[in-house]
């Protein structure tokens, strides 16, 4: 167990994950899944709340449906805004309807992974760990380069 100074609490080192989806059942399932896997989680059902959460919290990963606020263009606009604000933030897209044109747009935005619904928990678990690990190694490499 980590030692702490008197009056100090240990730092929470769990990754903070934001999930954005219109479906309340999906959000509830992610809340249970992420908590069980040891992640801190925030959930939003629309893009406005998601952008507010991102500005207020130090989010380390976004998992988002592409069809937000009732249409795909809203989801793409959200991701475009997110990429401009936080270009290195890892993003996993989950959806049950992605055509080739949308997939190309997502790739051009630098989305880290694209997963089809229905989701398999073992695949989701592996994908989250992989994306966070890759993000951490990129961050460490950039930090070293900045110090030189």
C-alpha cells in the first residue's frame, strides 16, 4: 500500500474515460463495465455536455457513438471540434452503422479505433488498454523530445 503524508490523500491514478452515446442503456452498461475495470468514468448523452465535460475534466480517452444528437453530421462535427481542441486525445468510435465514406472521414480525423456494435466486452477491454497504452507511450516520447 502506498504511503501518504499525514493529511494527504493518495493520488488517484486511474484513467478517466468519457463515454458519449444517445442510448441511456449503453451509457449505463459502460458505467458498470468501466467501473469494474478500474477506470474513472463520465457519461454524456449529447455533444454539448460532452464538450463541457472535456473542458472541465482531464479526460484521457473518449468512447463515442458517431450518431449523436439524432444524426451523423452532429457526431462528425463533435469529433472535428474535439480534434481541434485536443489533437492527441485518444478516441474510440462505436457504432452499428458506418459506411465507407464516414469511415474515411473518421480516419482523416485520426480516430484511434472503430468498433461495431454490438460490442464484445473482451474486445472493448483489449481496445481500451491498447489505445491508452499507445497514448501513454506517445505522450512520454513527446515529453522527452520537448525537454531536449
